[in-house]
């Protein structure tokens, strides 16, 4: 099991930027996929961005062109740079790690992102 700790959330005005970071308790180089999900109040958890061990990135359509996911295998971290933030990006953001292409994954505790003027 991988322990994941998120940081970097907070309150930001519309149009602003935030950078989320996720630190893993183990070496991530061999972990198949790592990424970020989010859950807004009253809504289901949704995938935001994922990056595989081979460097393939996938983004939700709502964040494509605004968010960038990066993976640092040397530091065992995954980051999410969020630009041009909108109120609808407000949610609890969770770091996620799936060790293999199929099967369950591990979750962090979440970090709150609030976009409001």
C-alpha cells in the first residue's frame, strides 16, 4: 500500500493559479499510474489528470489546456499545476496511485481547493 500526502490547496480568486503536490511513501517509478481526482459537494468523484509510468498523460476535458500534471520519480512526487482557475474547479482534490494497469489503487486524504472572489 502506498501512503500519499497532498499539499498546496487553498483559496484563490478566479483566474488564479495553484500548484498541488503529492508525496508518496515509496518509490513511484514502477507505479503504473498516478494522478488526481476531485470531488465537489453533492457530486461524484471524478478523474482530473493521470500520468502513467511511461509518461502518457490524460486530462479531463474540463481542465485540458489549464492544468498540467507532472511526475518526479526521483523525488517520489506528483504535482498538478492549475492555471486559469474557475469557481467550478472548487473541490476536494485527491492524489491517487494505481500500482498496476488493473486493480485497486491508493488514495490520499485530500486537499481543498476553493476558487472564489
